[in-house]
C-alpha cells in the first residue's frame, strides 16, 4: 500500500502502476518521469487523506451529538421524575410549605449572626483553648521560650 509517507521510495514503475490502478494516469507519454509521476500520485494521496480525515471528523461529531442527545434525554427524564416526586410530596402534605418555612427559620436562628461589616460573631472560644491537654500534632516540647526542639 502506497501512502504519502512512503511514496518517495517507490520506483517509477510502482508509481505508474498505482496511478493506473486509481484511474488517474493522465500524463503525456513525453512527460512521464519519476518526478511527474510522484507529483501526480501525491495529489491523489492528499485528496484521499483529506477525505478520510473529514469522514473521521464527521463520525466523531455525529457520535458526540448522539451521546449529547442521549444525556439530554436522560436529564429531562430525571427532571420530570423529580418534579413528579415534588408534586406528590406537596399534594400529600397540605402544610408542606409551612413546614419548610419553619425549618428554614430555625436554621436561620441557629446560624451564627453576621455583624454589619460581614464579620461573624464568635462566642467565647478562649475558654475552650485554655484546656491543659497537649496538642497531639506538636512535634516538640518547649522548655524555654526561644528554643525549639528539632528531631
């Protein structure tokens, strides 16, 4: 099989056979030489490779489109099922929205209060940090303030 990568290594006889096989030998008998045969065959090989490449791209695009459509249909089905479940919950319980509102209010009351500048109000944490327990992640024991023990 002759490709554009190995066409330069072929003899004029092989090039002419390939052109005849492809039905594209349209050179004058006076101009037939290795160079002209190679040029004509390369034109045909490049055309063939571009067609193959376009087919490959089209196939990949079609595959991606089909895959995308399948995922879209799957998402729509899941969305429809979720809406049906939500409507069923709401129809079964008439106080559904009141319960949701009360749950949200309780969450707001239990959440930390924000100050005007966006800072969070923190309760007394200093009492928690004064425990006598040692830090388990500490890798040295300090006997003096300025010395650090290194392993």
